[in-house]
């Protein structure tokens, strides 16, 4: 698995709600190691696109390929095990469990997929040490080792966000979907979240949907612009900022 190879490939993707095509023939590829953002005016189809990638919604037609495999008909759970993590808008944290228990559950769910029944009968010790190692590694990575025994409900806002990212990372995802990470946040919380993304997710392949253009310009390697369910532009932040079709789409509402 090399940086630069295709990790996610969408081909001829269409999603209709009745007669209305929310996603209307999207082709898009994401390469391993890149930070890609998907932007577009309200109603452009960003959330729908994410739901098709994560498996929360079935496609009407077209193909979703991940790491070389056709995953178009896979359940959301199977996609998580295959390596697609999703964070932010959908909370994945159990408030009544400790920080460590939350991370451990996520690590365990992932490890279970990697072990056969025979292996789990005869190699329980190895399996538990693998899960414990993955848990400790993740707690260090999101800087929550000191708070490992604290109940998630008792965490400060920023630490709760760290835990949400930790739960995603514990499953060792090859691609992380970030769903409007700063929605509803104050300026200060937004800054904190951007720093967190830059600090903790620096080596990950990331796909972000976000309406805050400034944030997108600051973080992205490449940007895909959706309008009325179609890709109208794709390129570097500088290229996108100068693109007439993009300006028209935003000004035209
Ligand atoms: P965005 O995230 O870019 O704001 P959405 O993907 O949420 O856009 O929505 C795209 C379009 O699809 C909108 O016009 C929205 O009203 C419509 N839409 C989204 N979900 C549904 C649904 N479950 N049923 C009918 N229409 C929907």
C-alpha cells in the first residue's frame, strides 16, 4: 500500500430520492495519503455522497470501490471493518464507559474481524495482547493516556472530541470520513478542532465534507466541488478559489 495509489474510487454514482437525483453521476478518486475535501452549496449532495461511501444509504446505480474491492453492496459495519472510519456528526462514544473502555471496544471490534474461530479458541492470549496494544497505542496517539480511566461523560469538550477520533483510529482505518467537524462550534472550538485534525490525523487519508470554505482552503490537498449532485470542479485550493464555475455556483446559491 503506497502513498499515491487509489484508495477510493466512485464510478457513475447516482442516488435518487423518488424522481430527484441528489447525486447525479459522480466520478471521483481519492489517493492514499491525501486530504480531500468535498464542498458545495447547501443541497449540493455532500451528505448524500458521504452516506453512499459509508454505506448508510444504498446507491441507485454506480460503483463504490475501496482498496481495490467493489464495496457497493457492503453493510456499513463491514465497511468499517474494511477500513472506512467516520467521525464527528455521528457520535461513536458511550458516555457511561471510561475512555479506555471506549477505545478498547473499537479496537476489539476490529481485531475480531481478523481472527478465525479456531485462532480465537487457541490463541486468546495473543488476541488480548493485540487488543491491549492497539488500545494503548491509540490512547497515546490522541493524548488521552492520562485520562484513560475517566468516564466519557465527564470529559471536557475538547477531550471528548479527542476520544471520538480515538474510537475511529482504534479500528485502524485506511480512510477517515470527517463529517462537518466544526458544525455548530464557537470560533475557539473551531480552532481547537482544526489543530486536533492537523495534529492527530496528519498521516491519515482524509475525506472531509465542510461548508466552511476557509477551513477547507487551509487543510486540503485537493478539493472536489459538488453542485446539484454533479462534480463541477476539482483541484488544488488555489485552483478552486480561482474557478469561475465555482464562484457562480456559490453566488447563484
Ligand atoms: P448537502 O449535504 O450538500 O447540503 P444533501 O446531500 O443533504 O446536500 O442533500 C442533497 C439534496 O437531496 C437536497 O435537495 C435534499 O433535500 C435532498 N435529500 C437528501 N436526503 C433526502 C431524502 N432522504 N429524501 C428526499 N430528499 C433528500
